[in-house]
């Protein structure tokens, strides 16, 4: 079986993507390398092949699409208005008078979602993948959790250098961001918030397919299959993982 090797490769992808993103000076490259790490979460869920892990992996695909879409869009807006993507040049864009305050606020939201902050869509999907994969591949899962922490590191670097600090460039005022440029970010931000608060709207569609795939796997451990996303989400702050995997599937 290739599953153990895929799980290890997933952990390597997450850590490589995060560490490489930290080293970037171009914000678009930083966001691009962050995508490698999020793909690693999907690979980890596929390698584990449990109900919970597969449901989380499919949901992570949607979450990743929303988060990367808003980040790339906002980076494009920043480049168009400021004329650069270099971290060493950008600063103070959240300045409400001369800067790009709304664009910066949306960028903060996208960074928080990518880092898996609770209440946003990125947290729910990553949690389901980790919860469903830990019982089968504890070490790769823990390494991926560490990668999530590194994700927060490079987004803190990006946001601190881009949005905050003193706006000391040569341009008195940046061009105004038009409504047509802001509208896609508003829609994506609304989806990120809504699906983070109401994850059932996202994960319930993939659960039957994930359960069917796991049921057809001859070597899948029944105890691991018994965990559902409803059980996992409701027990986020309750029992530890070794107790959670023994819970019976909800009707």
C-alpha cells in the first residue's frame, strides 16, 4: 500500500511549503508557496482514507479555493495600486487616509483563514483532516499541525510588513480601489465567514461520497470509520483524540 508513503509526503509538502513561504520577499510567491502546504492537507486526508479525513480533504479543496482566490485577488489589487509586490517596499497600507484600508482588512481576513483561525472556513476543514488522520498516521499528522503553525508565522510576516507600520512611500495617495475591484473580495470573504460559522453547509455534501469510498476499502478499520464530522465538530473542546475515535456514528 502506498498510503503510508503518501502520508509522509503530505507532511513533507506542508513543511516545505511553509518554510519556503517564510523565505519569500514577493507576496505573490509567498501566497503561491502557501498553496503547496494546503495541498498537503488534502493528500494526508486521502492517504488516511477514513470518513472524517476524506470529508475534510474534499472540504479543504473548497476552502483552499476560496482562500487562495481572495489572497491572489487582493495581491493583484495591491500590485495594481502600489506598483510593487516586494515586502521590503510595502508598508502601512492600512493607513485610512493614504493607504488601502479595505483591501488590507480583507488581506488580514484571508491570512487568518489560511492560518486556520477558528470561525473561518480554513479551521474547520483542517481540523477534520487532522482528526480523521491522527488514528492511522499520528506522526505525519502532527508534522502537518506544526506546518499549520508555520503558516501563521509567514502570514504574520506578510501582514505586518504590508498592512501595518508607517506609510513612508513617495506617493501621497494611492489610486482608489473601485467597486468592481472590491466586489469579488467581498463575496469571497462572505463565503469564508459563513462556511466557517456554518461548516455543515460545506461538509455535508461530501460525507456520503466519503463514507461510500471508505466502505469499499477492504482493509479499513471499522473503529476509525465510526467518526463523523458532526461528532468531531461537537467534540472540538471535549474528549481527546484516543477517546473520540471510539465514538459511535451518529444516526
